[in-house]
């Protein structure tokens, strides 16, 4: 009997079919008969499996995997295997379909990719579920990079449709995106993904600034177009004379990059002239690319005056993510600075599509395989048995997801690319683990330098080794790359085990004398009570006399041949559990005074909370509550320097927080003031404006002047953000002051 569809269901079925047809049109690679059949089967399986599910927006859930597959095909250029896996990426996690079902129908390769995309079971005991799931996905990089590329497409579609999610969840997703997905997009060469990740995250975290810049860009679009045409016009005849096909156009900069420039340059939107870049893309054979790119550069700098120090040659030495292009800044009409990017069609596709396009052109360019080298470094971090998921993620980020690079050389002249900020000791570990382990001294440009010396472009580095040398704890402060940290920790752990064995034996004797039956269970209790990460750390602390055995047993006693914690009489009034997040309890206490916050919808004064000193929240700031391991709830601003890390790694400990306006509240806020130092009157002007005119209390004040310039840090007591912003504007109006900014 044929199914009779209601009007609404018929419309949804038509919507799903249209989305599928759009996917098929987006596929650029040739498809075999089997490919077409398998894509159709995957589509039908996804439609059936997700038939009862809906997204937060209310639309059929299956539209999400179809959209992810379309992004994979259209915006990354992936082929049928990735498209099938993208269609099925949520079925194992969210439906009754199993990996065995997928393997039977589509084979082992697709089943492995889907498994890589399936989140770990939340019932599994994990300190940080987000970090564990990131580690699982990133671990697949070395086996099949398509897992990560599909994950990037999944994140991009979730961000594009994030409007139906509650604000506090949007903030968590934005933090995760900034912490790992945006730098990963950069590392994989997915420029468009990176730009969109940053723009959407800014739209979530700084909506007012985002919409203001978007509006101003729209208002100035006609003027920009006129200027671009004026800049390009005198170049056309000379570029035509090269005799090769080319494209030349202006490309607007992203909203985030404009906002970043406003913050870093401390100038308003109207004073930023490089709101766009001119791009020249040449269609030439690979063996002529360098020649024609430099010829185009010569034409541009003949017509418009160049700024020599702004020339960046990523054709001779590509970036570590495979990016190739010539960048220069010239002075265009009306004295404006204009960035010009010169590249070929091959380079442009790699710049836009990243990893997938790189493999398409593999062997075409004479450049070494940058991704193979990168994947080797990922393997090394994955092989470190000592790092937990959060530690792994930190190492992975610092070693593999850096935006800026430094180019240094071995004594034989081989080039080594390291993250900006890398040290001489990082170089040693980058050459080989054994070179790092046994490093005794390092010379840079024939001069002996400390191991923690930060390397500059062009440095030539020589490492001297001795087989008796071993890493020590101080070495961790001398390195910045994840690879070096992981290797040092691994060596330290081996050393700790050897030293800790003596303490272990002493502890074993003590427990034997107490007639404790289970040594392992007793040690586990001690590790948990004193907050150590492992028994090895406990033994090492005892060996180093940071903790003594008598001190340990002040807190424990024997009961029925088991070790039990000493019970102390409570010194505070009894508390009752109010809320539990990830197994950790936030305690309710007696209400004292008027509440100033709502935490998870309850009056905040019922909980034990403090304001984080890293960001000093002020009434009116967007905030969240973070449940710490041992200090109750901490209230942070959403743009706190630590917010991204906390939300990305410990999102399950984040609680919603909202202000309840309290007129008599008092908060600490710090501002940085810079300006012209015209003598001792500066301090009097500043303090008079703050104390006498604004009526604010100054908590602390420090100021330093140098060669006609001063910089001051003032800590103020304010009631809310309105009062703080009024103070900032008032100080900015002083003639001697050039900038006033809140310290984030």
C-alpha cells in the first residue's frame, strides 16, 4: 500500500530531494557506476536512519549530513569516498545503525572514516570529553586526513546554522572553533574555512562590533569598487603585454581581520584603508610560475610605488601549510596603502582548498611534500604515552597549528621551519629526539647561546651533544613546541619512575605494617586526596620530600584492614547540594544580601562563587560560570584570555551566568592609558578626571614616562560596564591622552 504524505511531510520530502540534487551537482570528480550507486545507498540509509530526528531549528535532521557532504564536494573538492562518509557521519552516534552495518554495505575504508567521526561514549570516564573526542579525530590524521576534513565541514555547517541554539551553547561552540578548528583550518590551508570560522565566532562573541563593521563595509562598497578600478586601470595594458591569461580583482578582507586591525592599531574603521587586497592570478605552466609571478610583481611596482619591507616571498619558500604567493604592499592613488597578492591558478586553488588541492597537484611543484613532513610530527606526538587528552591537545596546537613561522638552517644549510617563538632547544628536538635528549650546548650564527634562546629568521643553528646528558624539569621552561615538551615529559617520567621506586617501597612497608590488604587501592585514595595525576607523581613527590609519609598518614587511618580517610568535624555551617556538573558539586549556601547573578537560572548568591582575577568581570559584561576542581565556581568574562581554553576543553563544567542589576555593587577594572608625557601635570590631570569629575575610587595607579611618551595602568572600582565605558571615553577626551583601553 502506497504511503500517503501530508502536505507538510510532502514539502519536507521535496526539500530533502532538492538538497540531494544540489549535492550531486556539487561533485566535481568523475564518478563510476559503483560510486553513483554507493552515494545513493548512503543517502537512502541516512534518510531512513534520521527519519525521526529534527535539528534545533525544527528542520529534518538529514538535511545536516547532506549539507556537510555538499561542503566536502563543493568547497573542499573531495571525492565519492568522503561524500559517502559525510552522509553517514552521524548515523552510528545518533541512530540504530552500527559500524558493522556500514562495513557490510560500503566496505572497511568508509567504516573507518565514520568511526573516526563518531564521538566517544559519554559514559566513558573522561576528565575532558571534548579533548578526548578531539584527540580521537586528530589521531586519524595520520591514517586518513579525510576524517578531519569532513569534521571541518561538519563544524562549518553547524556554525552557519547556529542561530537556533541558546546563547550559552553558541559561546561554547565558538570557543571550541577558535581553540582548535580555526588554527587547524589554517594548517590544512583551508583559507575560506578559517575566515568564516573567525567571522561567525566574532558574530557570536562580539555581535555589536560585528554588525557595525558589516554595515560600514556595505555602506562603503561602492566607494571601494571605484577605488579598486582606479588602482587596476593603469596595470591592465602592461599585464596584457605578458601574453598569458590572468585574472585581477579586489577581494574584501574579513570582518574579523578588520576588527583585529582596529584593536591592534587603535584606530577607527574610517582610518583603515587596506580593507581589501588586490589579487592577480596567472594561468601559466608549473615550470614558468616563478618567472611570470616576478614579472607581474615588476609591473605592479613600476606603476605603484612599493614599500620594500612589506614584500613577502612565499613562492621561493612556501609556508608550512603549502601556501604559495607573492605579497607586497604599494602606495596607490590618494596615498593609500594597498596589499597586492600575485599567484598562479594552481597556487590559488591550493590557497583556497588547502590539503585536498595539494594532493591533486602532488608532484607538479618542485617543493617538498610539506604535509608528509607535518604528518610525521603529528605521529610523534601521538606516540607519546605520557600525555593525557588535554595535554595532547595543547602539544598538538603549539607544535602543529601555529600561524607564524621562523625559518632557520642547519650547519649543512638545510632549512628547518618552526613556530614563531621556538627556541634553540626546540630546534634540537626537531632535528631528532636523541639530539634533544643529549643536547649540552647550542650555538647560533657561531655564537654560544642559552638553550632557551628564541630563534630568528635566517639563524644557523649547531647543536653539541653528550650521551651522558639527560633532560631535567627546567627544560620544560626552555621550549615552546609540543614535540619538545612531549619528549622531555616522556624522559622525565622514566626518570621519575626510577626515583619514585624507592619511595614506593617505603610506602609499601608502611602499609604492610598497618596490615592494609590492598596496596593499589590505598595508593589510589592518596593520589585522589592530594590531587596528583598518577601514583608515579605521588612517589616522586615523596622522594623529593615535597610530601612526607608521616604527613600523608595525618589524613588516613586503618579500619578493618582498609585505608580510610580521617573524618573531621565540619567547621562551617552545613551545606546542601544544589547542582552537579560532570560529577563535581557546586555547593548551595545561605543567601546573604541581594543576589547579583543568576547561575543556571538560580540566584547566584546561593552558590560558592568568586570572580576570576584573570579577567575581572564587571556588572554588564557577558559572563559564564566555570566549576573548578577545588575552588568552587569562578565567574569569567566570555572574552577572558582563558575562556577559549576552558570552554573548548572543559565545556561540561561551564554553567550559564547572567547579571541581576545591583546598584551598590563594586567591581575592579583595569585600564591602560597611553599618551604624550608633558611633565608632572599628567598624573594630576588623570587623577582629577577619575576621582573629582567622575567620582570613582582608584584602587591602584602606576605610570611610566619615556622620551615624551607615557603609559599608565589604573585599577578602578566601578559599578558596571556603563560606568567603566564612561570613564574610558572621558579619559580619552583629555588632550594629552592618545588611547585608553580596558585590560582584558
